[in-house]
């Protein structure tokens, strides 16, 4: 399912789009939007992770040791 998404662009840019009809402009715009959205989602997830991790105190114990202890419990 698709929906219409319209934007205003400079007249000069529209002329370029018209000139190069062999370019998949729709595909390029969709790919750009997908890439930017993925980057923003990653940034959002990393910010959430930072909030969760800021309250944890650092430890000198190796991570493997903590994992082993948790598995043994």
C-alpha cells in the first residue's frame, strides 16, 4: 500500500528532475528517507541505552565471570 507524500522544491531542481527521467527519483527519495529514519531510530535507541547505563556503577570484574555466575544460579 502506498500513500502520497508531496514536497515543494526549487524550480531549478524540478527542471533537473524533468531533464533526467531515466533516474528512479521515487526510489532515491524512498531510500534516503529509509536511511535517515533508520539512523534516527538508532540514535533514539542509543539514547535510551545511555539512560539505562548511566545508573550502573563500573566494575573491575570481567564480564564473563558475571555471566558464568548468573548461569550457575
